[in-house]
């Protein structure tokens, strides 16, 4: 294996309904079209060495999905990103690429920022429901799993939950509350729809139509600032430190020694 590349991609518009398996098929076709020199797994049925990290649930949009590919020959990350993006359906867009110079990408995905658009819900009503939810010590909901119904707490995973201000250009007769939610990635995983179920349970908040949910970011959660950091930043920093230009700049800034 000569190189590892980490990619950030989106699920927009109607493509938010693409399942993870459908995305895998589309991405592997894009790899072939772009003639990417992929490394393959061993065994009787070799597969391209692609590692997917914490994919968003089917039906939710996302601006921050991540994967990593292994190559047999080095490639420029940005040129590779452009080739792959041209080969993907519009809506499944490859928007960022870096060479993997650090380990543990999955370990840096500890929280997600979500936006929930609640059409038909008044902002004041949403604010009251959020206040009630945040005041609770625990908010239990049920979700059907492959092992049957499971009851779990959603409140502990929610780091922040805010109601955004009403956009100035929104029609006054079109109620729509927008929530911004930061959820820690715990076990069991708490999804945005679980939080909506919790809001219904503790505050009787029931949007008349399904919420439009979009993941805006995911990465390490900073407890002090309450923000989620870019998980590709350590690779960018390591790349800058390792580049010849950085080395020349460092030498130019180094203090001169005493004259002989």
C-alpha cells in the first residue's frame, strides 16, 4: 500500500434516501471510472480497500460523511477528489480530500451537528419543548432493533439543543422551527429521530410532517466550546509540517548562530 486518502462527501436532495449499500456501489463504480489505483483485500473475493466511518441513517441529508481509501500508487488528493466527484451522481458530492498522515479517523468522530427543520411547528412552541427536554435528567424512548424493542435514554447523548432564530425572509403564515442539535456518539447510538421522539414524550411536540434532517458536521467534541472540530485537520497539519515548503520556511525563520 503506497498511500491512504481520506474523503469527505455529501448526501443532498433526493440522494439523502440513498442507502449505505447503494452508496458503496456508486462509489466503487466511480473508482473504476476514475481509474484509481486501488489496493484490494486478500482472499477469494478481493474488494477495494475502502473504510466507511459512521454513515448517516438513510433518509437524512449530510454535509459530513467520511471514508478512507488505500492506493497502490500515490496520487494528488485534490486531483483525485475532482475525478471522483465527476464520476459520482449529483448530490453524492466529494467535497474534500487529504492524504492520511495520522491514525484513527474513526476515533475522531465522537459527535455530530444536526439541523432539524420542523415544518408546521411554531418557533415559540419548539422553544418551550426544548426547554422542557433540556431540564429533564433522562428522556427515555423506544426503538425497534433487530433484537426487538429497546428502551434507552436520549438525554445523556445530547450536548446542545437550540432553536435557531426565524429567518427574516420566511413567510409569516408558514410556521417552521429549526433546531440545531449536537449529539455525542455513544452506545447505543442516539439519532435525531430519537431526540424528536423524546421531545414528543416530554413536551408533546409532534410536527405534522416528518422533519427534514441534515448532518452539518461530525468530528471531535470540544467540551469547553461545545463545538465539533474538523476530523481532517490533524492530517492537514501533518501534511503542512511534512511539505518541503514548510521546511524551507522553517529554515528561513531559524535564528542565525554566532559568527565564526
